[in-house]
C-alpha cells in the first residue's frame, strides 16, 4: 500500500464511524456550518455537548503560533497502553493531536499519528467502521486542509452512534473524554506560550462540556478504579470552572423568511480569573500526563 492510500486509510480509521451520507466531492456551506458546531447527542436519556475539533483547529490556526510537537502525546507511548481504558483515552488524545498537526500541515508527523490511531483502533475493535465512500471522499479532498478538518469534525459528530451501542458506550465515553481533555490541555499550553484573550475564552468554554463529560463517565464509575479516579479528577477540574464568570444578554432574534434564515443577536461574555486558570492548567496537566504514560 503506497503512502497516499495509507494516509487515506488511517484518517478514515481515526474518524471512527462509517459514512452515513453519500460521498461528495464538494462540501456545501451548510455542511461547514454543521462542522463548526459542537457535538450534541443523547446518552442514557441526557443531552451531552462536546466542543467541535473543527473549532479547536480553527482557533489554533488563528493564533499563528509555530508548530510545537513537544506538547503532543508521543506516538512512542502507544506501546505502553495495555488496557482498553488507556487505549481509548489515548485514541481521543491522539485525535486532537492529529487536528493540531493537520492545522500546521506536518505530513510526516501526521503519518506517524495515523499509524498510532490505526494500531489502537484495531486493538479495541473499532477499525471496521469506515467504508469506501469515506475513503473516496477523503481522497477527493486530500490537498485541502480545510476540507480535511471538515471531514474530521463531521465524522467526529457521529460518535453518538457508539454511545447507542450497549457494549461500546464505555469506549465512546473514553474517546470523547480523551479528546476533551487534550484540547483543554493544548489550549492551556498555548496560553502559557502566548497569552491571548480568545484562548482563555476557549479554555473557559470547556466548563460547559465538562458536565457532559461527567455525564458520560458516571455510569461506569463503579466498574473499575481507573474510571473512578478519572471521574474524580475531572470533578476537581470542574471545581475551578465554577469560578468562571459568564454573562448572557438576551436579544430577540431577527428572522428573514424570504431566505429562511434566523440571525441570533443575543450577546454573551465569559471571563476566567488568573487563580482559576492557574489551577485548571495545573490539574489538567497532571491528569493528562498521568493518562499518556
């Protein structure tokens, strides 16, 4: 198998889910709007919301910081993961690292991370969920960084399919937790490198999805010590998120019936205080580094 086809295959494995729509060479504007939205689904009768990898990658791009592979989870660590718990957590972590790498167009590193993702996917039994339509779709957009991020995010949005499969709910919960944690970790690392109000805002926004992550993990709290420790650590992080200030001002939306469009005009602001940011950064760093080794 040549490098081009290996690239396509491994990206499909990372996306984790088979393509439910027909292959398309051209992405529509509405498709991109969907990709930019957070992942929203239903788990055990409760709604959960997880930040979109597309939005994470776009913020990284806007920061215009140089590529820094030292903040990523090394692919050499994949050999350390023996339990399904560790494999799934780090599958989510590697996925966000992949989004970071793709944003910086580092093809050599991307292939290494694709390989790690393929290996772990095989081991946990989810490598057979992609199909030929997805492969063709990726191949048609292989030269477009934006399209690749779009495909990545839209396939990521289908993760709720695993949450509806009884014997795979724990796998999906761990993958999503790993993704949530790594995006938060990378943001805190980038904030240390170059403080920016938008980065702090993105960090603060993780407080909204933190409860969703806890909701995904809660059913498995008593299934093993690893689940219990992970959940407790995220509860500790949430304690500091409670100090984040969030203000919302409602304003009546404007509707344009002739074009079937509604514009929401409400405004919101979010602020994180230095003490809370410092403690969130510390606890996220400790938890993430304990999970990748």
